[in-house]
C-alpha cells in the first residue's frame, strides 16, 4: 500500500473520529514530533562525526 494513501486514510479516520476542531492540535503535535526526531538525528550525526575523528587508527599513517 502506498504511504501517501495510507496517511490520507488515517487523516480521514481521525477527522471523522475527532472532528474538525481538533485537527490543528493534532497537526501541531505531529509537527513538533517530527522536529524533535530531526533535531535528535542531527545531534546524533554530529556526535558520531566528532567521535569518529578521534578514534585510534583513523589517523594519517
């Protein structure tokens, strides 16, 4: 099943279940979650990059 179609079906179910007034709140929570995941992955990537340069054996010989 295509991911876009799946998200559309989920959105329609939530819309019917919760009503139109709560959709902005749900969108805000979803956006904050995505931002938190991106921030954490960026932090992990930076940490990995910093640690890889200081590993023994990764130097110039």
